[in-house]
């Protein structure tokens, strides 16, 4: 199966263009989600070596919640795009066999 992560979208097919746009947004959302986790981890270690204030705990929990929500959506969208590509490839292979 070919990796379509960096494949340019065809200029003719609006579906492929839309899918490429959604893939870029999902990749960006994944980066933001992981950055939220990184921020929460850094905040945890700052609190561990200093003191856990109420504000710091709120920031850590907020980053974990926001990161989890963003990542959950980005992962589902990524799998949906892969599934659509796999479905199209299977359909094309079946048409070639006929």
C-alpha cells in the first residue's frame, strides 16, 4: 500500500484536494495535541521540583484535557482518510480484475 502522506493532490479531482486539505489539518491538530501533552509534562516537572500551586495544577489538567480531545479527533480523521484511500484502492483493483 502506498503512503499518501506527502503525495500531492490531483489538480483535477476535488475529492483528492479536499482529502489532502483535511489530512494537513489533521496532521497539524496532532502536533497541537502532542504539544499540549508536552506542556502538561513540563508543567508537572516544574511543579514536582518547586511546588504544585492551584494555578499550575489547573494548567496541567487543562492541557491534558485539550490535548486528549484534539488528538482523539485527529486520530479518527486520519484513520478515516486511510480507510477511504484503502477502499478506493480495493475498488480500483477489483475493476482491473474484471
